[in-house]
C-alpha cells in the first residue's frame, strides 16, 4: 500500500535530525513510502539541512521530497501543499517535533486493509520526562488521542499522528489553510460527523512528543487549546469552556491541601517513585487550574480569521 508521509516544518532545524532518523528507521517497506517535508518560511537553516537530507535518504534507498509553502503562514496550508504533491493512496501526517516509533507507519497502515476504513488515528505519547512539569503532563496524559476521540461533538485525531485515504481529500476538501489551530478537528469532523466515513484508532501506532518543560510553554499550549475551541465554536457551535469560578477553585485547592497532598505522600512510601514524579503529582491540582485558566484566556482572546471559512480543494 503506497503511502505519502507529510511533515510541515517552521524553523525546525533543531528537531529535524532526530525526526529524520526516526523516519529512516521505519519498518514499513521503503519502496512503498515517500516522505514530503514542507517548509513554511523557515529562517533558521531548515532548507539547507533538508537539501542534505535528500541525498542521505537516497543513499539509504528512501524517497524524501522537500517543498515550500511561502504564501500562507500556517501548518495546515503547508500540509495542503504536501497533499497536492502526494502520490500515495494513503496520506499520513506527523510533525517536525515528533519522534515516531520505528513500527509507527506499519501499524498506522494496517487498519487500511479493511476497505471501509478511511481515517486512522494513532496514539501520541510523551518522550521521557526531564523535569517536574514534563512529569506532570505525562501523569495527566495530556497528549493522548483518547481525549480527542472522546470529544462530545465528534471524535477526531491530531495531525501529529493521523492517516487518511487520499480519495477523502478529493471528496470533502483539504484543510482550512488560514486556520492556525483546530484544523485537524475541523477536517475529521467534516469527514466523520455524518458517519458516512469510518475511522479506526490504532493505539499501537505510536508517535512520541516532548512535553512542555516551562510554565511559559505550558501556558502557550493551553492558550492554543483555548483558541482552537473558540474557532471550532464559531465554525460548528461546539460548547465553549465556562469561566473558571473562584469558589470552585478554592474548593479544589482546599481538597488538594487536605486530602490529595497527604494521599500522594503516603503513596510515595509504598511505591518507589522519583522526587520529580512526586513533585509533579503533588502539584497536579494547582497546575491543572493554571492550565484551565490559560485555556479560558486563549478562548476569550481568540477571534476566528475571516478567511478561515475557506476550504482548499485538490
């Protein structure tokens, strides 16, 4: 089964060496896959690195194609550029800062042996934690696709680990090129909301991603989630997050102090865990409140771009 793997990149020179090494290590047959990296106006030497990588892939019997999306600054516009170049029957997506498991592509393709499946959603897990904030995110499994699959409006998969039959793009269109977040949900909802198109979750198809390691990065992540929710509300009418109530926050913090902290400390005596993991669990409740506050801020400040109603076509 021929597959095209599309990776958008913006100033990703630091990420590309590890990503490309993961792609070179894939167990999926080399003659059945092409990798397309689409540069979205990078200024950090990404293009120079990619040109060298083309030769390296050729020497290893692999196909790497490099494209440029210079008109629209959006990862979804970059993905659309890749889709138009793709020759595979299946189009798979991951991101420059992801690290696919060596069996990722083989496992992601396996469900397509059922001809009724048109979308396959793989799992996203965290890379080994290096500090207490990353341990918190791992403890909460914030990257897992199980949350997007449980969305009350309609399941969807993130483009960090997603595969789609190319024919589906011809039928329902490509990504909205002017969206900067939420475009993966929008595409999946256009395909899956009517239940005409079928999807399957492939938890064994693993892609790893580094968790946010600073409070600033964590805030930016959850603000982006809030912007995504606002955009999807404006497009589909999905519920917005309610404003966090101070009385409920006080209740959660009181319960945290009285019950959760002693419980975690007692559990640490029974199970050997590192100090970093213990700290992450001890601070889980206030960090979750911090994340929710930033999500609400992102939702409140966001405004759907007028051009975001546009859907690109093949």
